[in-house]
């Protein structure tokens, strides 16, 4: 039987209506259509050496670190290519894909000749702004015993000193501001530098109370969701988890425990929900810097039981956070990256017991010797201060005004201090055994026991040498060049021998600042739809994180980026983009 033409088309239309009515509903999102994620999350673990993942690999469970190591692209040999391995430069490098010579952040704080000759400025300090919604007890004017003229607000912070754009900045520019970009950390510099100039917000804690705050650079007051978090009782809960209830030293006491990481993750969840990240048809970015490992690590060292416990606790915290992301956004719509801002040296005494030449140098003695010699040469009988106070390796800062008053040029001043540094450091060496003393060639009296570690001068390089590339044509020379930034002060960059550092026993067990591999080795791993799961052993660097994400998002590289796109870990259809 044949249908008349009119009946045929009516029947076909009815069948189409029926098929559409019974077909399963498939959500359509613009981001999925163009192959881009709804949310990018960059996680930075402060002071987390790359070998930690190998050490603990067999003990990881579920989808914590294993999400990166078994389901993602894990690069085991990632090293910073500079010599100033500090928190602020590391976070700036991850965000910008550049080193200090590109992004301008060479340390956590420095002497800035244009801003103050009385104190250092921090990497994110900005007097043009103030902190917002700080508890009254934390404001100087309201503190017990504060003078009447004490400041009624706390100096704010911003990315003022950051001289390059970040991945987040380029996302904001590419979307005409539609993408949202935020940063979270316990530390201001770690919250501010990775997301960049155009970030919608950066949040860090008030050290005393633990309340999250921000700066008027971003907003006049905290958003409602952040105020609710601060008043929710979560601070007291974190204190109980850390066994330090009712503390007025939240950063120091809670911050060095696993409870601080849980606290940060809960704030990140509140931010994602409060700002509707990953739900708006455009790719958003969140950077999370976990500070607890650094606060504890300086005190306990990388080989302590406390470090093992922190890492295993973090594994479980990652699992919970990733499960939350899966439930609320869908991990198939999220790209993740994991890295660290620097590594860490072993505690010197522990390394020395194993036979390493791991000495601690008393920098106050070095400074005293330098000042005595400089006064002897240029101002006999006087007590001129030729060096700026507060040595923080690897930089030795010169008092520019004192040298200029003595009619000494920058080149002459820096070269003189560099030469005197070697002499001052070697003066702290223990007395050599008798047969090694000058004028006593008799080698019949060798030491009957292992000699103590001796401070070792590794090199000193002037600012002008770094500025004009007058450095060794070696790997080390390149690392030194990448460590350069200028803020108007004269300085010399000092290198000590491996496993050596200034005497830090008054405030911790170990530190980081050097070009040696233990300070430069950090993890780098990715998870998401573009990445081929696997363990990769090619030498890579943290600068590759921002460029790889930028390439996959189809946006410009950050303005000073020098990183590579890690095509070896990209699926073929992505690697060809």
C-alpha cells in the first residue's frame, strides 16, 4: 500500500517527533564542543622535592597523587633552570613560564632603592592598597598597648613587581574578561603571583587569626561566600585538628600541620561554588598553593617522619578534593597540573653524619669581617656601614650610598666585595691538619678521624656581570643569568658549596636558596583530556607548565615565557595543534 504524498510527510514528521521525545537528553556545553575544559586547576606544593613522589609511590592510595602518576602525565625529572630557589620566584615562574630575568621576582623580599633604604620590601607589598576585613585584633592601632599614631590599616599587596603576564592574564585577555581567575594560599606571595595582574581575586590568611583576607587591589571587601567561610567555625576546626586550640599564631602553629592543607582545600571549594567556577561556558583558572609543607619542612627537614606523614596525609586530601571536583564539575571537564616552587636541602647535621661536606656558615661573622676590611680600606677609623643589613642568601646587598660617598663605582664596589667574600668564608674553615699547614711539608701526621665539614666558597658574581651576561658559558652560568632582576640596589650573588647554608639553627633545621639539584628538583604532572598517561623521564622545567596549557587553550603564551610545549605527553590530535 502506498501513502499519498501529504500523508507520507505527516507520518514522517510524527516519527521524528517520537524519536526526539524518547532519545536520551545529552547536555551540550560550548566548552566541550570546542574541546576546552570548564576549569583549569594548578596546584603548587610549597617546598616539595621531586623525589618525594618516588619515595612514597608504593604507599599512595586511591586517586590522590595517583591521579597524576597513574592516570596523568608525570615528569620525574623536572628542574628549575635558575639559582635563586625561593618561594616568590618559584610561584612567579609557574605562572609566567619565565625566570627572574623575565618576571622580575628574584627573592621573597629585597632592597628597593626607589621605595625604602630603611627596610626591605616584600615581593608583593604595595603601599597603595590595604588589606580588607582583617580582625580588629590584627590591626596595629587596635592592638593592646599600640601608640595613638599607629597605623589603622595594614599595608596591602598586589602583583606590582611582576613584570610579565601569566597564564591567567592571557586567559582573561583572550576572553575579554569572561574567564575568572583566582589564587589561594596561606601566603600572600603564593596567592598573588601565580594568577597574575588581571586575576579576579587572590586570597591568603591573616597570620594571627587564620581568617582569609585579600587586598583592595582586588576588591573593597571580601565576597559574601568568603565572609561566611571565615565565620563558619572552620578556623576552630582546623585548630582542633592541629591540637592548638584558641591560638593567636594560626600560620605558625596550624600552618605547619596537615590541617592547614585541608583548610585551604575547603576554602578553595567555597571559592569554586561561590564564584560558580567551571559552570559558565568559559574556561576558568584556579591556582592553589599549599604552604604547610614549607612551614614544617624548614623545621623538620625532608627526611623526617613528619615529612612522610605530611605527604601521606596530603595524598588523602588530594583524593577528597578531586572527588569533590568530579561530583561538582566533572573531572572530564577539568585540567589539572601539579608542581612545586622549590625543593629543599637535607638538615646539614644529618648530611654531615653521613660524610657529606655539609657545613653551616655564620654569615654575621662574614659580614663583620667584610665591614672591617672595607672600613680599613676606605674609611680608616670610622664605622661606615657598607653592606645592607639582614643577609639572606644568595644575595649580598651593598649600601650604594656609602660607596658613592667614598667615590667608589658600582663595578669597583661589587668586585671588591666579591673578592673579599671568598676570603671571609675560607676564614671559617677549621684549622687544617699539621701536615697541611704552610711551611710544614711533612706528611707523616695524617688525621686519625674524619675532619669536620668546612665551609666552601662556590663563587661570587656581581650584579653587573649578571646584567651584561659576563658569566661562565656553562649550565651554571645560564642558571645565574636566569636569576637576575634589578631594583636599583647593588649586589653580589654568593654561591656556597653543595649541602651548605647559612647558620639557621635559630629558626629552623634547613633551607633552600641554591643552584644545586636538591633545591631545583620539583614534580611536574598533568591530568586531563589532552594528556597521554605515562611516566616521562625527559628533562623538563616548571616554565613548561604555563606554555603547555596556553598552547592547549589556544591562547597567547605569557609575555616573557620561555617554556616548551610538552608535546611528548599530548595525544596526537592535540600535539598537532
